[in-house]
C-alpha cells in the first residue's frame, strides 16, 4: 500500500510521498519529497537555503554494491576524496571499511583527522605533489604514491631518504584511450597533462628500482570522469595488463593495479539500475585482470556520492524578459558550479508536487554573471515565488567546488540517516569570510 504512494526518484534515498489533498476542487494530491525519512520542506524551513542534503543510506548502498561486484578478487576501495570531502562523509565512508584516494596534502589531513588508521589505505594521486605533501604522506605511512613524472620520482626519493622512510610507488600511466566525456574531465589521452605514456613508464620503473627508499609496487591509471561506456575501462585495463607483463619480465614485483575512478552516473531521466551498471563495470575491469594475481585498487568518487545529494533552493522571484521566463533562486554558481563550468545537466524538481502544470523556463542564481544558471529553457513544474526546488545529483563535485564569489557564504550541508538529519557543515557567515582579511588599521 505504502509503495503505491511513493514514487522513487533516486532509490534508495529520494522519494515522493503522498501527503494530502489540497482544497476541495480540484482535488490534487500533494506529494512531498523526502530524503530517507526526512521531509525536505521541513528541513529547509529549519536549516535555511541553499542547503545540501546527503543520504547516508545511498552512500552505504553504493559502497556495498562495489564490494559485491568486485568480491572475486582481492581489492581495496579508495574513495576519491575530491568528489565530496566533508568530514562526516569521509567518516561514513571509513566506517564502511573503505580507504581513500587523495590529490593534495589538505585532503590527506582530512582523512587523518577522520581516522588516523585509514592512512594505510590511502593512495596519493596528482601531477603536482610538493615536498611538504610528500613528507606528510610518508610520515602518515600511506599505501601508495602514484607518480606522474621523472622529476616527481626524484623528489619523492630524496624526501624519503631524508626522512629514512620507504615509499611504495606506482607510475600513473596515460594509456592513450579516448574517454567519451566532457573535455575538461577526460584525462587519458597523450594531449592531457596526466600520467606517463606507456613507453616512457618503463624508464621510470627502472629509475625507481635503483632507489633504495622506493618500493616499486604497482601500476596505475585514471582515464577521466563521468565515463558511462565501460568498454573504455576494459581497453585501458588491457593496456595496463600488457605493461604489467613487461614489467614483471624486467624483474619488477608488481602487486597492485590501480584502475582509478571515473564511472559515470546518469544525470538525466530515470537512473540506471546501479547494481546492473556496477556489474557491467566490474566485468569490464576484471576481464583483463584474470589470472594476473594483482590486488585491485579502485578510486570511485562520483559513482559513490553523486546521486546521494540534492541542493535545496527557494524561488526568490519570477521574471519575464520579453517572452523568456526566469526563476531566480537563492542558490548560485558559487554553491554549485557544474552547470557553469561543464555545462552540466542537473534535474530540478519541486519539493512539493501539487500541480501538473508545466512551463519552459530558465533557472538562474543571483550572481552577476550570465554563466550563473542551473537550467536553460527547461520544462519544469510551474513554481511560485517562495517554492522550494531540489537540484538533483549534486553529491559529487557540488559543495567541494563552492566559493565565496559575490561574498556569498558557502551553503550548509546536512547528512540524513534514516529519520535523523545532522548539520555536517554549518552555513558560512560573512564573519567567517572576513576573518582571513586585514582590517583597515
Ligand atoms: C577525480 C579522480 C578520481 C575520481 O573520479 P570519479 O569520476 O569521481 O570517480 C579518481 N582518481 C583520480 C586520480 C582522480 O583524479
């Protein structure tokens, strides 16, 4: 009975629930959007808008789906911190037994703050690691450094020698495969700054093997983000396995293969069944690894947290220029940059659904930039001033890309777990923003 009255928007986290009947005529059912057992309208009233809301159940479900899909071989899930680095999210992920992929010393410090013991499940990626960042990671005792150039390898060797530490290394290879994704988040072609071409990687392994403080441990690849064609992963992994064979013949003890992250989510329409999608991804990754006796590292970010978050925003004004309609909302590009930065599409839905009437409209923020938009010429349910909207699938690369442009404080973030809703980052005040600046005498 209850099932019939719930329409699942992003299972298992976001669903509409039937609430009541408005007036007598016309008798329209009012549906209300929930995150797990928390009504979002009420949450927005309590905590204000714009407000990021995440579902713990969805994050747990996705982590566990990864675990089952890859259970056939030894593996470690290293959640990509940059997708969503709020401490409470990291704590949730660590609690499920996952490790982390970090791309800066700051991200590593977040992980250490959450759980010191997780250090031995941390992979450090990135093209521009500084000596100070390497030192932090060496002292913490991380699992693996992904090295991207000969100069970086030299600096790591020097830093490890100075600290009398030993560093496990993999070379991040650029496999020269084309991922069909946005050019800003494709990373696996020779024209990109990332990784080392396969022929050059061999020289780096030879260089690393000569350094007593370096331990050649693996190979690594990450071809980009928001990749939905799993064949691309299979091709990249097949090339990596070819390299592992050559390296082993050369005497390197390759135990780890880091397959990176990058699995996409569907931002439009109904979500693909995640279990089915993760199974297809696992087949693509595991196929080339068969019989290789490698420990697999995975660095998913978006596929874990992307669909687990919404951004709640209120309609401030309705406005019509000539015949073009605008909904001006209280969230802006400083809260969610993906539409401006990548032209990303995010579904926008009303939190209370009372009417079937629709309109074609732009949804824009208050910032003084034409690029400050969330949707253009979008067919949406008719919304009044004061209505609450939910921008979907913003759990990854949402809050983390927030800024203070226009001296707007960053939005608050809430983590929902069942019937509990906890503020995990409070709203930033003007005082918070001014604290770093010198006063005029
Ligand atoms: C960004 C990044 C990831 C995560 O990518 P998703 O698309 O969020 O899964 C994993 N590994 C590295 C090295 C990255 O830079």
